[in-house]
C-alpha cells in the first residue's frame, strides 16, 4: 500500500502533566504516516486525487495550537481522528515526542488507527 508522510514536523504545543509544564508552549516533534491508494493520483496528476500536504500540516498545527494537553497520547489520538475524518485514508500512524526528549534515548508515543470496513 502507498503512504504519504510528514516527518519531523516541529511545532509549539502546551503539553505536560503539570500546570507549570503547560504554562508555556514547548516544541513537539510529530511524524505522521497516512496509508492510502495513490495510483489514481499518479495517473490523473491531480492534487484532488491525493492529500494536499499543506492542508494536512495545517490541520496538525491547528490541533496542536488549540489548547492544552496533559498526555502525548491524547494529542496523537486527536491528530489521528482529525486526519481520518478529513481524508480518505485507510490507516494513519502518529508518532509524537517532546523536543526536549528527542535526543537519544528518544521518548514518545506512537499510535496507529485503521478505518473500519463499512457494514453491508
């Protein structure tokens, strides 16, 4: 299956367990992989048949700037749900880590969500 990815997207986000940690935005690194069939886009050469990377990036940025999160897990879930709702993707993987923890060892969260087949 084909994949569109956005990796190493670093954006400010108010995130952390304590109020003090959420007081100021901190850098969060996001990797997103979206699985879908890209054969139609390859044939038509039309952006309407694929995912506009700029739009996906703006959606991710919007989620991260809208509020405060205590857990990376919550942020990852919100990004996954939004991307699945907006785009016709079969599966999405969202990997998130705080920038201050992005050097070795890398600490973060990765989730995968898959579209359920429609009932017949």
